[in-house]
């Protein structure tokens, strides 16, 4: 096919005619479980050619080629009954685990909470036939679909709260480039969403893979966990399209539900790259798996504790966090104190408003740290808008080229970032200053006179001053009105 984008649009148009589908999120979920089966079947065709002993984990009648590929095949009520009863009934209950039957485990994890929303078997057949025309065994078409897949992810923005699933590609690329994962290292995203960080890591590691042994190392180095069904399904399909043969190391579950005391040395990882959900709270009881002095229900805070804990000695992390974590007090203070004592938080990149628009207007930061040595100083870099840009939006997102200045300034952790120099966008703060500020990491740029402060005491003082000024204006206005009324009388 020459126009995959038009194919996807026509599929969505067909789905809009179906009474069972309500909204973009359901349309995308419906399309993705079908895409998963189509992609899975295409990869199985390759394996059957290269491995004489290959056996599919999917029963023969349920494989895509045997029920979906024939444009004149089963349709109407018969197709609906087959999909709802036979296909879903079987795939949701495939046996085996990630070690003994990894492919079956992947299929089951994708389908365990998936749904067939369509109520018209005839419309479903139309959708299947359109998907069947895509040849995923053609490398050029698969590459083209990777770009289209990014568009599908961005389309999630119209599906309510789906913004938590998507991080701008430029941000993930910059974070991966700076952390620089190496072949043989175990890479984890504990809140994978649709897999953006892991795909960037795969592309980064693939440049280092030059032998079949290297490819095996790459296949076994990508790990992740995703709580919600739709992004998990998207992530697994995304990784298969990017060359991960069996994404059995991408679990469907809540990373935070496992008590920290159960994390063994074998579970620890070399690299963590993530954008954990923020602004939300966990269900009651999750916090009981964390040490008593850092227990909280706030999701982003728990992820920060988890990441610090699960890293190996000398392990590296890069994550997205909101301003609230930087200046927050109480439990947040204790979490930051422990982070700075156990890790070298060497860099915080402060992003401007709008990077995550339209998902959230909250200001965000990129934190980079290495486990094993305490922090002595934190470098800050304030990422500016490009010339002529006042805000980012859906049509004009942040671009990877904008990070070239940071990359040139970055230097090397091996020599303690000796080459870094302060400038109008970059400054450093000593650990003594941070301790004196009660571990407030929301440190003002000393080179920007009009920099906005998020210090709670300063904000309260500004609020009180503004309230006083407003009251004075009200009193003055009352006086003027009283004189006017007196004159009129």
C-alpha cells in the first residue's frame, strides 16, 4: 500500500458507523488489538522461514491468516460470535509464563483486559479487510508504519486522560541520548505508557549491535511495566514493530504494587528512563509496600522512591517530574533528602510551559541522577523557547534540535562535568544551599532577574502583599465614591 495514513483514517471512519464504539479511546483499542494480531502473524511468517521448529502459541484456527486474511471469509453474526467466544475466550486464557511460553504470555497479557467493542460483524469485516491489505513483511512498509504509529499515539490526546500515555519524542530522545544506555545493560521503564522511552532506547542500542549475539543481548535488555490495558497493548505492538521479537519483558501490572522489600538483586537495573504519572494518587494499601518514613499515596513520589531503590550501584536514571515534587515539603522533603544522600543528582533540566500541551499545563523538569555517591552540587539548565516561539502546542511541539545547546554544554560525568560553565541558562547549586533550603530543589536562576519563584514562603509573602495592595485600592475607591456621593447630595 502506498498510503497507510489514508487506510487508518478509513478504518476509523468505518468504526464510527458501529453502534458499539463510543469515542477515540475505544476506536484506538479496537484497532490496536487487530493490529497486534496482524503484526504478530507477520512476524510468525518470518520465524517459520528461519526456524524449522517454530510453533505458534495461538491455536491454528485462531491465527490471523486462517480467519481474517480471506476478504470473502466469515462475516456478520458468525464473525462476531467467533471473535467474542472463540478468539477472545481462548487468547485471554493461553497457558504458560514469560519463561516457558513467552509468546503465549505476550498474547495473553495483551488480551486479558481487551475488548471487542464492535456490534456489527459486517463493519468488523470491512475493518479487517482494510488491515489485511497492509504487508508488514515489507520492510519499507513496516518503517512507514512506525511513523504512522506515532500519529496514532498522538491521537490519544482526544481520548480524555490519555495524555499520561505519551511523552513528546524530542524529550524521550534527549533523555536517552544523555543517559546513553550501553549494550548489555538492563533498561527499565516502570511506567511504560505506549513505549516511547523503550523505542528510543532500542534505536540507541541497535547502533551498537553488530552480531547475532549482540541482537540477543538487545532483545533481553528492554524491560517495562504498564498498569493500563490500552497503553500496554500499544507498547507491546510498538516494540514488535521496532524489532523486539517477543516483548515478554513488558509486564501488564502496577509497578508500585510490589513491596520494595521483595526487590532482589536480580531485579535491579542499570538504566531507568520514565515519565511516571503525576498529579494522581494510588489505591489504598499500595503505600504499605514502602518504608514508613516515605509512605505517601502520591504516584510520582512513590515512583521516585522505587526508581532510587531498583537501580544497581552506578545505575543511571532520567525521569520527568513536575515542579510540585521539586518544592514540595513533608514526605517529599524526606524523599529528596534520601535521593541526594544515595545518588548524585547532577542535572535538572527545567522545561518551559507547553511541552506536554495539550495533556497538561504543569511545568515539568528532567532529572538525571546516578546511584552510589551522594550529591555535592546540582546543575540546572533552563530550556528556552526557540526564537519567535511563545508556547508549544499540538501543531508546533518541542523539537530534538532544540536540545543541541544542552548537548554541547553537557560534558562527561566521568570527570565530574568539569567542562560545564555557568551562563544565562545554566547555574549550579551546592548541596549545602539545598539543605539550607530544606531540600527545596526549585532553585531560582540567578541570571534571570524576572525568574518565577515557587518557594512557598515567597509565594505566601507575595500573596499577602497583593492582598494588601488590593485592599488599599478598594479603600481608595470607596473614598472616591463617598466624596462623589457627598458632592452630588
